[in-house]
C-alpha cells in the first residue's frame, strides 16, 4: 500500500520506518527542512535502537519530504504522528494535529483513511472528521480512524514490529477494511472498536502504568521509614499474577514524553466534565515529589551545596534514549547549580541535548571516571548499563568524599558495606 506519515518525531518516524519494513511504500512528511535533509541521508534525528539501520535497509520504499502534496495526494492511508505537547493548564495542545489534518484534507486526491496515531483526548477524532469535511478540496471519501501507539522510548522499533496489541478505532467498514490491510503482516492481537474507545484505551493504559509506578514509589518511601526492603517487597508482589512484576521498580519518578503529559491530560479532561479522577491526581502529585528525593537525600550530608563538586551519572529520563523530557536530572541539577555547586556530568547519549539547555554551566565528561574525579557526592539519575557495571572501588578511588545517592537502585546495597563508602538508594537501607 502507499502510505503517508505526517510528523517525524518518535511516533511518526518509527511508524513510517516500521511500515516500510513490512513492505509498504511510505512517504514521511515534516515541515522541518533540516530534519528532512538528515533523513534523506539515512540519518535519524532521534536516537532509537535499530531505527537508523532500518531507514537504510528500506530506503527503496521509504521517502522523506516537506511537501504535503507529494506525500499525500495519492496515498491510500495517511497517518498523523505529530506531537501533542502539554499546555500550561495540563491539557493537550492539539494545534499540530489539526494543522496536519488541514494539510492532508487539502491535498488528498483519492479515497483514503486518515489515521490519528498521535495521543489525543477522547473525542478528538470526531472533531478531526468535521474539520476535514470542511477543508477537503477534492470530492473524495476521507474516513478517520484512531490507531494509538504503545511504544516505549528506547524500545520503540521492537514495540512496533512486535506489538503487544494493535488497537483500531473506526466508525465504518471502509476504514476497518483498509486498516486491517495495513496491519495484515503484523503478528499481534488486533482489537477493532469505535474511535472513542480506542482513544480511551491509550490514556487508560499509560495512566495505569503511571499509577503503578507512583504507588510503588510511595511504598518505597515508607520502606525507608519502617526498615523494609523495597526489592524484596516487589519480588513478593510480583509472584502474584494479578499484579505482575512489571513497572514495580522503585526510583525517582517517571519522565519522558508520555506518562507526565498523559496523566495531566486525562485529569484535565475529566475536570472539563466536572469529574475528578482522584487516583490520577495523586499519581501526578506523588511523581512530582519523588523527583526531588535526590536533593532531599543530599541535604542529609550537606546543608548547602556551595563549592561542592557533584558527579551526575546519567541525564536522560531512562536508558536507551536521548530524550530529556521530564527527566529528574532537570529538576535536581538546577538546584545544585543555583547554590553554587560544580557539576561534572556523564551520559553516553543525552549530553548533546543537555548542552542545548546548559551549554557552559555544566562540565561534560567523556568517561565516568572523569565525572567522579574529586567529587563530594555522586548522583545517579539513569540506569545506563555502563553505570550498573561500575565496581565500588571506582567510587572510592576517584571521589573526594564517596557519597552515592542512587535514584535508580543500580546496585545491591551489600556491595558497599564496610568499604568506606556511603551508599543511599530508594526504599532500601543506607550502608557505609
């Protein structure tokens, strides 16, 4: 099939590349000319494992352009995969989605299905359908379908090619038939429902996982107070198949492009109907507080941070991505900077994006050892493999004062016992 994809961020680009991998001819369109030039050369503008390789492998049927007419005029299916960033009030900004829908409506010249892949509030697809009927130029049928994504940054390609499920929200048989044809080669359960249910499935799924993370972080905080071990607690919980062992890893909160935005968007949507989702509201509050645990723990050892050398290991919100959106490092490190600390940071992927925010205020290191050199305290924000492989002796060897605040529970505490190192993590005993 000939497919067009509007937007080349995480959702749009991964979707386009993976559809090409399944044999479809795909034209990806984006208004950012710089990104288009990069992708035309086989260079991915985002870091995602396996993405660049698939772009090169499928270059014979994968094309990139800034021209909506060239991409969409004779497409059988057009996906919208643009961003829906959070507004100040917590609602989703749909301006990019609506603008993409207008461009598509004005350029298609044959019957097609417009597929909303972006995460949008319930009812958005209905509004898009009205919009395209108003904006379309040619006398063609444009059916609207909801097809939410369930990819995670760092594993987005795998999550798309080997999906846990494919949800298709449609209102007519034409859209249903076309969408099942698009995903014919995908070995995954397929659920066909109406558009509003498909939109809700996306929010309900993401927000449930956010709830699970926030819950286990609250349990971890209580474990610290009563002397329980969160690792043993989650192991015991995980044996229960009703609970499962996924998303039970305690830490310093969730980040990224989905959970923070989607919890706030659903909470805002419910409020617009005069209904308060107390569980979602609590998850948002817990997560915001959890991100500040690093600063709170550090203050147990230093009243203020003036003149301290701080080693920051990991900057991104999770390993496997260069994304900094809602990363706990962006909440904590500015506090250390404001109080006069010198920060020596290491991240294998995220440094480039962090430099855009702090080009000179932070000293960026090529090696972990360089970041630890002379440090008064070490803060671990991301559980990169390279960090997890550090031996305790390395901290003692390079740091001026070996105090480690591990926000991701990268090591068993007993590894640091009786080594002259203070090691503090989340929901577990502090050892020294």
